[in-house]
C-alpha cells in the first residue's frame, strides 16, 4: 500500500477512535474484502487475463531452440 495512504489510514483510525480489535471492525473488514472479491470475479475472464497477455507480448516471441533444462542447469553453476 502507498505510504501516504497507509499514513492517512492510521490517522483516520486514531482520530475516529476505532477499535481495530472490535468484532464490528473485523466484520466490516471481512465484508469489504468479500465485496472486492465479488467485484473482481464479475470481471470478464478475458478482461482479467489481458494484463498477463500484455506482459507476454512485451517479452516477445518464443525461441524455438531454447532448452529449459540447459538454462536451469547453467543457473546452478
């Protein structure tokens, strides 16, 4: 999390005297996380995969002569 956002979160919690150990806080936190997960799951699969596909495209085409075993063996030397 961004340092400024984390600092502001701490200030807000301190000023509002929120008890982060309270059951209500933990329940609210769980509900927020659940909602974020639900919203992420609603995204179309292709939309969720697009950032990964973009990274693969930036890497470039696959070398047909690449030998993974030789590459890994060289990493151990």
